[in-house]
């Protein structure tokens, strides 16, 4: 019994000491815990640019000028004077067909013409003598008529021989195949040693790609609206429209185009009109036969907000961005997006100029939290995020 009382006394003593220690430790703690600093996020100040109404069309590129080289006479290819894919100058010798047979034909035609001219001279002299004698009755009218016919036939023979000579000269000239214009030459289809002729396929193809044509189809209703809108213009096809290209690698072509041609009829069964634009192509980046996206934009502009692709997210309600307000509190904002220009999206509804959207650190925040915003710049062409600089950022439209 005594041992039991001693154990209980000891237990109460230990409990008292423990509570006293906790009380002392609690008094030494600050009354309030230290709060964690707000997370840092990168933000972009919404930029406003002048943008016009636009449409996008699937289009295909065409050579400005194209020619298939063909053999106009038959013979063996004996020379080639170009490198495939290289530029050739107008009048440059490209291919040569063996001229030996055509040189022989030319010599024969020259000799035949000389013979025919000699016969013509003889017939003219005979007729002249007969004309002097017929009045005196030395030759009959029948003989005179015969000599007249012979003289006419001799003149006709000379004309035929001259035509044959000209044809022989042409055939000989066709053995040298020259470039009809300055252009780039493609793959050669026949090598030296091959026999070619008028029935052969094209020997090679010449193309001019600067400028480059871009052909596209427009719905008849849209084209009629366009014509009615510009009915006071002397030539509706001359009305200026901003034209640009998006290439198959999803990059925007640096050159701008100009409307060049509109067909004069509606394509039956399609209800479309074919239009063509021309783009400068000094570096030969665009090749004929390429599928591209042609972007048309009106010259009447409207101020539209633009945000980087990095700021745009999506949920079941649509596209949204996270906005940092003046109190540095994150808010979710749903937006209506227009077209994309390089690395930027046009915002038709939902954002105003100079608002700040989060572009880095999105995974660290949620709506309603306080953040530490760090202003950054975004390259409008590539989307690269950099530190803020004093110079004015390059416009997405300019790019």
C-alpha cells in the first residue's frame, strides 16, 4: 500500500514538471508565427496594337514563270552546260544535240538552192529570147507559152529551195538548246548519250520564283461583297489589302504580298473565284507547289489587346489567363481569343491595356493568392521571355 502511494506521488510530480516546462517554452515563442513570403511570378503587361479584320485561306504557290525544255529535232545529246538547280542566264547554251546530220542537210539545201537559181536564170534568158523572136514569127505561140511556164516553174522552184534552206537552218539551230529567260533550272531528265526528239519528255524545267505567285479560292459571296465595297475603284483588283503568309513550318513569311489577279468567272460546282497574290522571294525560300496559309487583313485597323501564348490556359469554360491586380492578388479571367500572330494571341474580349498577366510560375499560384510580380518582356516572334528593358518591345505586327 505504501509503495502504491509513492508511485502515484512520483507520477503527479512528473506531470507537473512536464506541464511547467511546456508553459515556459510556450511563453518563449512569438505570439504569432512568421508568414511565408508571397511567391514570385513573371508577368507581362498587356500590349495593344492596331489590327484589321482578317481571313485565312488555304493556298498553293506557283512559279512566276515556268518553261519545259524540249527537243525540237531528233538526235543524240552530246553536251550539257549547266549544273542542276543552278541559275542560268537568258541565251545561255544549256544542251546540245549532235548537229552533224543537220549540217549535212543544210549543205544539201544550199546546193539545191544554187541549182534552182541557175535553172531560174536559164529560164528567164530563154523567155527573154522568145519574147524578142515571137513578134517576127520565128517561134510559135505554143513554144512561147511553154517557155513562159518553164520560167514560172523555175521561180517557184527557187522559192521552195529557199524555204527548204530556211528549214534546214532552223533545224540546225534547234540542236543548240538555249535558256529563254534568266531562271533556275531543275533536274535534267536525259543524260549525254541519250537519243531525244520532239516526242521525248521535257529535258529539264526552268522556273522563275521571284516573285512567287500564291493562288487561293474565295467564296463567291465574299468576293461579291468585296467588289461592291470597292465599286468606285477603277480596278477593284488594285485595292490595297495587307497580305501575309504562314508557312508549313508554322512560321510567318517576312515579305508582304499584293493582289495580282482575279479570275473572270465563278468555278462551276465550287462556287468560288480563283485569286492570285504575288510575294517577293529574293532568297528563294518559297518553292512552287507549296501549301501555305494566306492571311488577308483589312487596312481599317482596330485597337486590340495582345498576350503571349505562354499566358493562355484552358478549362471546360474555355480559354483564360491569370491576372495580377493592383493589390498583387491573382484573379482568373476568361478571354475570347482572335487569331494568332507569331507568338502572340489577339484578345477580342476579356483584357484591357496595361493589365498584367502571369507568364511564368503559373503552377505556383491560384486565384485569390497574393504574389510578388516581376515584369518581363516577351519576344513577339519567338515567344522568348527576357528581363524587362527600357527599349520599346518589337511589335508582333511588325514582325
